[in-house]
C-alpha cells in the first residue's frame, strides 16, 4: 500500500510491519499500538485513513475490485474480526485484533479533546446528539450524506469537500463499506484534507446507544456475529449465514497459494516495483486533475 505525502510516496507494505492473510494485508499491531499511532499523528499532516476489515469485507474483496483499490490506499489496516484472528492462529499466522468499535471507544475515552473540532460523516441527529452529550463534545462538524452513496460520485465528493472545509484531528466515516472508504479516497485525491479518517461503520451507533453491542463474553467467545444476527435477522442473515461461510473457501485457497503469495510480497517490495507503482499513482492523479479542468 502506498500513502501520498506531498510530492513523495511511501510504500507501507514492505518489511516485516505487515502480514498478508487471505486477500488482505494487516498491520502487525494490536489495539494499544494502533491507538498510539493514530493519537501521535499531527492534525496538520496530510490526510490518511484507517480501515478495519472483517470477514464480510474479505469475502467481498474476492470480487469487489472497487473495495480492493480503496483498501490499497489505507494508512493503517487493522483486523476487526476475532473470527479472522482464530483462523489466522490455526494457520500459524498471528493476526492482532483491533475491532473498529473498540478503537472508536478508546479514542473517545482517552484521546479526543471534547473542545476540539470533530468531523463526522454519517449517522443521524439522534446519534450525534447522544455521542456529543456522552463525551461533552462542543464542536462537532456533522454531514449527513444521501442514501445510495456508492453510486453517487457527486455526493461522495461533497463529503470530501466537507472534510476539507472542516479540518479536524479526526474524521469518522460511518456510512458502511465501501462508501466510507470511497469518501476516504476522495479526501486523498483532493490533496487539501488533513487529519486521520476512520472508517468505522456502526461504531458511533454503539456509543450513542442506538444499537446494542454484544456482551463482552460473547465478543471474547467470537460470537458477536451471532448477537448481531439475533438483533437484526432480516438485514444480517445473508451476511452471516450465506456470505460469511465463504471465508472458509477463501482460506482453503489461501493455504494452497501461501508460498506463492510470500514470493509475490517480496517481489512487490523491490525498489523497481515500488517506483512503478508510485509512477502509476502520479499518472492517475494527473489524469484526474486534467479531467476536472475539462
């Protein structure tokens, strides 16, 4: 993955900092390190974003080229799923777990200044009010995008415009995947956004009490998915009972090709390939700039 910083590009997928697992690359960091890295990033630095893949995301990555491209631009990729952590352990791979909802709660509890500006994309008025009251927030910049965001490029760019117009140390994108990652990409493409974007789905709903999270014992037993299924069976049955089990097929293919993937990882980290990808990114950015002038 490559992150743009001014005119230079830094490849973040080299060395031992990351682990390739199934069809995604995860940072080899747990909750505490992820929290520290996010907290230490200066609010004036160029925009960067965090993604939190779970089983559903990895299954969709098999066929969703849009999502794969979006993930490839993330600054941090942390695992949201304890089920993936278990599969990794069985495979001899250590996958540290940093659930997006836990990361969000830790940020609000220990890092976020209640008097500093905070940008939120998504949610509704009740959620914003409840989170603001719970944490004493005094400067929330909230934007509620329309439905159908994935197929509305103009609305996605309006979200990025809002982030640029309302600079904050943290911007929370809570509109589901891949919509939230699309907004993050649009923020990168603009080049004038700052701070850290967090693609964290329904995390604010849990903090606001608008949705009930699974008890701690169910989370630790890797049964949070069952709790969500019981809460919203009409909406979640396909994700957890049809699409979710496909991760086992993905795992089987991954195990067969693991050695090849490791060779590919090494090849992608060579200086020549890094330069090639950096050049591709520059060309893409130039094409978009020219298209915007037409």
